[in-house]
């Protein structure tokens, strides 16, 4: 039986790679295309198409807010916005209420 793998993303290349889980003390992974460091996004991640610039902008916003795609006890990572307008609405709500961006971005419904 093979070892479990997880996803890593290179935002400048718009590329996703499945690699073994990082070990404790692992210094990080680098992109084989450009040499930049890869971001560990989790095992429940599904990469958008490379040409879908809007989806990669939303993904960049999520990753910079420290939102990842790890599996939970129920199977998936939970809600993540897929469009820029949904992400902007949640960010505006976070600014208005003082809620952290990471928490507002994973809300399924806005109050």
C-alpha cells in the first residue's frame, strides 16, 4: 500500500502537485518549474484549470488569508468561496464586524 499524498500549489505557475505529506522538520518544497516555494494546501484540494485566472485569484486570496483544504471528520474541507464576488462579500463582512478574514471566508452563509 502506498503512502498518502497531499496537494501543494505554486501560485506564480498556477500548478498543483501531489506529494507525500511533509515530515517534521521538513524545510519546504520548491516548484519544479520556477523554483519558488510551494504552499501546502491539503489533501481535499481540487485545483482549478490553469487558464481560469478568476479561480486562481480567489485561491490566492484564500491561501494568503491562511485558509487551507484539509479534510475534516465529515469528509471534506467545508465551504470555500469559488467566485471573487463571494470572497469580496465575505471580506467586506469581516471588515464591518471585525471578524478575522480566515473565519469569514469559510462561512457558508453571511448573517
